[in-house]
C-alpha cells in the first residue's frame, strides 16, 4: 500500500540489492582474471565513472552467464527506498559487509619479491558479490534467486539496467581476491552462511 502511495506522489523508487554467487570446480580460476581486470580498471578510475563501472558489471555478468555449469550456490538480499540518502546509506552498509568477508580484500599493489612458490594452488571456489542500486522496478532482481533460471534472468537484468542507464551505484567484491589464494569449503560455510544450493 505504501509503495502505491509513494508512486502516486511521484516519488522515485530506489532499490539496493546484493547477489551472491558461488562457483566451484577446477576450471573457475579464469573468472578471477576477469574480476581482477575489472577491479583494476575501477581503481584506475577512482570508482567515479559509473558508465565504466557499468561496462565492467556487464563483462562480469556475461562471464558468469558463460560459466553457469560451475554455479553451486547463491543468495540475494535487498531493500526498497523512497529516499536517495537512505538508499546510499544501505549501499555503504553492504559495501562494508562485503569487504569484510573472508578473502574479499584485493591487494592491487602487492609486493612482487620473487620469493613466491613456483606452483600455486588451483582455485576451486569463487564467490562473487554484486551490489547495485537502481531506480525503478525490476522484478527479475526483486525475487528469490536461489534457482538457476531466476539467477540467469537477474544477471541479464543487471546488464539491461546498465544499458538503460538506471544504475546509481555498483560494487563488486569477490573471494579469493587473487589467483593463488584459496577459499576452502569450511571458510565458505563460516563466512558466507546465506548461500543456498542451486
């Protein structure tokens, strides 16, 4: 009832949502390359250019869609706001929470001392956390995404939001943050308890 009242009053509807996707298997490591490249480009732009961030989100979403056979579990959450400031506060809250998750800290300027082991462990688990804020209503993002068809529709909806210029904030976190780091099954259970098997 409140939503309809706010619509009648001509107020702008803001949605903030976060999608978790867990990919597993011996061939998920290349996803880290796409994620790291996108992260480096966002850092080079100081995260200020929403169009470039949107292009990165499109590339990540398309990559995830190509790796759908590796999807193991997922989760999503979100809130509707009628006040832009409140939506921004929630974006910041989700940003802090995502950044504090195990292995989501990205060391872009890592010291390459040359003392690293010649072989690195193969990444078998990757978690991607996509947080967006947008204007309007997108049913494909505002539903339970714990099944593969719904998750595919949600990733396509994120791509469409970029091209329709409806995105107001974009954040991408992932774990492990770089090739060679590992995210174990025990760490998944401890740090990402909301995940639901697909």
